[in-house]
C-alpha cells in the first residue's frame, strides 16, 4: 500500500511542478497529494491500531 502512496505523491509532485504559479503548485500538492494520502494511510492503518489496542488491553488485564 505504501508503494502506491509514494507513487501518487510522486505524480502529484510532478503535477505541482508544472503549475503556473507557486501558490497553485503548493495547493495542488496539498489538496491532490498530501491530504488524500494522509487520509488513506490513516484509514488503512485502522485495523492495525485496533489489534494493538486489543493486545495491550489483554496484556494489562492478565490475558482474560
């Protein structure tokens, strides 16, 4: 999943480089690249965080 995120960031970086102004380039990178990728990585990591929380709760309660 991370390879897709890295590839998408690269594509968006290339898109933002060819924008007509610096502001347009930064907005393109943030709105098309950084924001969607961060949301995707957060959602994809949810099961891992849930398993970690469950494991920690079981360890703290003595494995019951």
